[in-house]
C-alpha cells in the first residue's frame, strides 16, 4: 500500500519501490541478460509478433539489443563519441550501459529505486564503463544539469501521473541542449482505467497512468519539443511479454522459492493479460522521437 499525496516525491518513491524493488534476482529470472524491462524490437524476418515468442534462433536478448540500437541510432549516438546522455528512469541500466559500451557515450542514469541503482553500478564496473556512467538515486525533477546531447526515457513516463506530465515534459525540454534529440518510449491506452485496470493498479504498478498517444504528443509539443517521428511497437510488445511469460514458466520453481506462491501467481496473470491486451489492440506502445529546436 502506498500513501501520501499522489505523485509527490515520497509517494512516487514508494510506488516505484513496490514494483521494481521486488528483487533483482526475481527480474533476472524473467528478463533478458541486459535486464531490459521495456518493449523489444523484433527484426527477425517472418516473426509472428502476435502469438510468437523468442526462439533459439532469435532470443529475447537479440530483440532487446536491436531495440537499444534503434534508440541509439535515433538519438544520433553514432555521430561521435563522448556525447552526454541522460537516461530518465534508467531501470536496470540496459540503455545506459549499451550507450556507454557500444557508443562511447557518457551517461547520467536516473532512478528512484535503490535496487536498480546498486545493480547498474555493479554492471558498469563489470563491463568496464564505470568511468562513463553516473548512476543517481534521484527524481527526474531534481536533475540540475542541462544541455545534454541526447535525452531518453523508456517506459518511465507512465509513472509520472497526469497532473505531473507537463512538469515531466518541461524537464525533458530543459535537459536537452538546443538541437538535441529526445526519445520517449511510452505505453498508451484509450478510454477508462488509465492505470491498466484494478488488478494492475492494486498488485503490480500503483499510480501508473497512460493516455492516448495523441494526447501525449500534444503535451510534449506544448513543452516546446518538436515531433520528428512516431514508431508504433504494439505487436512487438505482445512478442516481448510472451517471451517473459515463457521464461517465468520454465523457471517457476526458482521464482516460487524466491518470492512465494502468491506473488508467483500474480506474475503469471500479469504477462498473460498483458500479452493479450497488446495483441488485441487494447493498449499500444510507441517510440516518440522529438527534438529541442535550436
């Protein structure tokens, strides 16, 4: 149970902790080796995105790598090394580490989850990029720097709330240097239950809020960002979630030993419902590429 004023700093930390601090070991059983907890990008020709999942020929790791390369290319990280990047809501650091390791970027990674911060710091040491990665336990509203060469936020903005989305969009604008690209990957949902419905709001992600993609674009443009492109990945999320679901099924005994039968059953329902929702078009996910005018 989370308490306090909706989307205050303290309540946001509690809501994020409820979901993401369950256990790093738990998420390592379900996610890919890069620990990317967001929609992958499936590039395998002929892949069945609606009902398919990972295979030995094309594993989840490759699809997540392909997503991280897609994001890096859109942000222009191939143009030159030592670009300053801020990863707003970095999760377990998949994009942060990829940008530093594969593209020589210098990344400020922001999270309000202590488990995630410790994980990314350890991975940065293991991968030899600790000198390029600054992992902060910090709310996005508290980042003091500006003029970053690139700004990214992958499936974090669903947690900022409707009332705070204008502040979130203004923060992305403030962080970006004139001419810099901003990439937001975000889930969308029309109609009622913007949090995903009572089950998700109660057991998975308290205080989450989604909106139609057009409404999100309007808020980002109102903050002064110029829209450069929209790429819909809805079917790719059905494929991604089915891959997570299969990993949970294969490792169920380990999951139960780690978090117990009740939590395991919740997480069996969550991906099953999620994969169906995206496959049926009840929810979407999009990459929004924007630019701060120079």
